[in-house]
């Protein structure tokens, strides 16, 4: 540990994904209020893309009796699988990084972290600088997972608890989520740039703070505080006004342009002051920080390979313009496991869209679906693992223009049969859908680009746990280490003081709910008129959190916690959302009549090729199975959080709905009407 507490380390968040703005690293590196820049250019989707392509390269080389390691560097670059768009952001920032002394630690290496690190080093030297580059090893787990399965490991899914032996897909690749202490060690040895393959999203911030303050594994509260700081900056502008339910505030102030990147100042106790780039749009407020805190968490326990953060006591307070403090996070021992994402080849996927307009939309949808099903015939229908007919949108009477009156009838297909989804096949999905066009319902129209109707490979994602002791976490230095005990390859031991991962997190209703009638006369209005929130994905689970602003005697909070029960969320979601996915249970074809003979009311038709075990469910007092929903509270920030289990149809890689990342769910629920005390609307509108 450091003998004297250092000032807070100032961590700039540069990227929340491969699509973020190119200027970020350079802007933050030139910012005098930043000590280190962190960023993430990866996701479950990109890891699957990179990992599967890497395995193809390995097989192709093996067929030629070659190994990737035997290729020269230029040959390796031709097939390397790292986040190429990271280099678009890094190269313009080299000058700023070299002259400012600001460090950089990023998730960008994917399946070829070493190659990316060497490319970074090459580009730096080409500019005449001598930045020290390191890279982190240990996330690649494909061979290890295959071996462990042969030895009997079941890798039970974190989403629904099934064993991987029950999975019907061939495993293609696997990556685990490392902690941040490998990054901390690389920085301690003098690294200026640290390239990771797949550390957890918040791990670069943990590594930065642990290095700066000299923390060790025993300082759990401090590490937990850094974990939350990392969570807040990991998606860059999500914490500075992006995706914020109170976005209209920024719109009115004309602060919605060039939203600034965040800066987290983490002190030696793990407490954080959040701010952002000066002279940029966006904001740092209790609203913006609370929104990001609620994004993509699962429950009161936030797991990481280095520490587990207990969130229920967290406090978020405004202390100045664009300055918010975050405290109250308690650290618990990390689990003895870490998350491993296993990707399997699931087949081919295609979709076809029909645009409908005007009156009798339900009947028009049924007409289109019935015709397509008839032409496909039962033999072809049996070849689909998923065939979904979905009406998206509505056609209002007296719409102000034709576009608003137009709905999208989407036919979504997945199958292991490549020919079935070939556009050239006269008996395939696309041609069969097209032959119905000239005998379709009135107003049916097509877009002028049907490329999505060609089958493309898709994968399913299987999140599970792997023992940290079976992961070889290492830091590699591409420079002579500064420390006397330094080595060029440094083993990062797994934690010894651990706790078992709780697959089922604590879930509870509110204590001492308030009698809602005590708030006086009510009016039925959308929930979102007074309630803010955010939702996101954790594989196939959807998380959604709601919060309210301060109020006299905290009456808004007491109303929120008493109103938003699990039963209320089920009611607001509606029966169609609570049981809509046919991957786990066979559904009937499209039928717009509620309570038909099949009991099908959701306007979605599914044809799985075979019945599959249902996902995790809850059972109500009548014995009826329902989607499981977990609930917990964070009273100091006036927030209620829900986890909707298996709500996202297998997760992003294979999801068959529009809301592949769960981001729409909160706004859908905020638009649902509830009884709100009239007087709340006089002062609490957002």
C-alpha cells in the first residue's frame, strides 16, 4: 500500500463500444483533468464474431500444417481478429498520449490481443515515440472449455440453469471475463498503454485505481468503489446524458449536441466524483449518473473477478455544476468463479418485411401469415428452428402522413438448413414469401432492399461460470520492466479469499408498503411523467430500473416503492411480453382475437422445429408458470430494480425481436398508464 494517500486518479471513459466517437482518446488524452483513459471496443456480439473467425483461421492453418504463431507479423495482421476500429481512434491520439503522459487501458484485443499490442507499438514507434505497451492474456478459453466438458464440467447457463450437454449447437469459441489487477500490474511495471482482450467492462478502471493507490486484494471496499466508477464510465456518454429519460432537459438547453465524455475521480477510499469534459454538451447530474448505475446490473450484488460490490447502500449526490459524488458502496469477497461466454453455431437467419397501411391491420397480418404458412407447407415448416411473424406499429385513423400510418409486418426465420434460407432456392423462405405478393391483402408493399432475406450465419451465446483457478491470467510487457523484481511475463494469481457466486440474487418486495390511497386523489397517466429509468441486457435477461427525484418527506419514493411490485411490473408488461418467446415453449400462429382456442393473444407466431425445455419460470398461487422477475431497492437513490429472466430470446446474437439489447423495455414501461396522485403532477413532472 502507498504510505501517503495520493490525490484521486482521474479516469476518462472513451468508448462504450465499437461504434463510439473517434475523437475520444485524443480529446481525453489532451485533457489536463485526466490521468488515464479507459475504453471498451468489444461486446458479446463482437467477441463471437472475432472468436469464431479466429477458430476458422486456426483450422485453415492446421490443414496446411501451420500454426498462427509461426507466421510473420505481417501475415498475422492479415487474419488477426481484434477490434480494428480501435486503431481508428488510437492513431490520431498518439501525439496527445505521448506528450501529455496520460495512460491508456482498453478492451480491444478480442482474439488477437498480442497482435494488436504489437501493432500499437509499431504505430507509436513510427511516429518517433517510445510509449511502453503491455497486453493481457487469459480470456481465451476455447480449448480449456472443450477439455473441461470432456472431463464432465456442465457449464450450467446463468440464464436458465440448463447444462451445456443439453445444448444442441456445436461450440465455436469461448472467452472469460478477467479482472483488472493484471492491468494494475502492467501499469506498476511502467506501461503507458495496456491492451486487454476481454477483461470485464469495468476492469480497466479497477486496474487504474488499484495501480494509482497501491491497493491489494484485501481492500474490498476500495475495489468495489472503483468497480462502480468503472461501471459508470464504461459506456462513455451513457452517464453524461445519453439514453437519459429526462433527455428533454438537455434538448431545451441545447446541450444534446457533442455530449461530453465522462471523467471519474476515484480517491484512495474508493469514493468517486463524476464530471465530464468542459465546454461540451451533456451533463453530469444525479439523473444521468443514477441512470447509468441502473444499466445492465442484475441485482444488489455486482460481481467482478476482483470484488463483489454491494449496491443497496449507494449514495449519489450533486455537489456542483456537472459534479456528482458516488459513495456508500460496500465491498465483498469476489466469487471463486468468473463469467465465461460460450458461443455455438446455431444455423442461418433471414427476415422478410411487408409494409401494411390503413384499416383492418390485424386481418391483413393474418392474411399474409396464412398464405406464407400454406405455401411453405408442413415439411418445410418443420425445418425452421424459429419462424416468427410480428406486427410492429399501428396505423392510426387520420394519421398526419402516410409514413406514420404504415406498419412493418416482419417475418423472421432461423434454420440449420442453409438451402431453406437461400434466396436462389425456388422452394426457399424468400421465394415462397414472394410468391404470395400478388395475391396479398390490399396495400401490402415491399421495401426496395431485400438483402436481409438471404440467410446469414448466426450464433447463440451461452453464459456460464468457470473457476478462476483454471484461468491463466498474465500481463505481458513489450518493454523492459521498471521494477527490480520485474519480468516480461507476469502471472496474476487468482484471488484466495473468495465467496460462492449466488446464482439467485436476493429478491424482495418493499418493507412496510404505504397505503396508496393515503396520497389522495389520483389520475391515470403514463408512469414516465414522474418516473425515470433505464433498461439493458445481461445476455438473455433484461434489467430495468426506475427512480424518482427528491420530494417533500420523500413521498415520491414511498409511492414508487409501494407501487412497483413484481405483480405490477407483470401487469405493465402485459401477458404478451411475459410469455412471448417460442424458443422455450411452442406458440400458436398469429391470431388477433384475444382468448382464442389456443389461448394465444400476442400477435406473434412461432414454429420451433421441436419443443425445448422452458426457461426459468416462477409459479403463481394458481400453479400457472410465469416469467421469473427479481426485485430489489436502493433507497438512498430512490430506485427500484427488476430483472426479467430470459426476456430477450436467447440474447443479442440470436434474438428474434427488435429490442435485442433490452434498451427499449424501460421506455415501453414508462409509457404505460398507472394511477398517479394528482398533486405529484403539480411539481414532479419530468
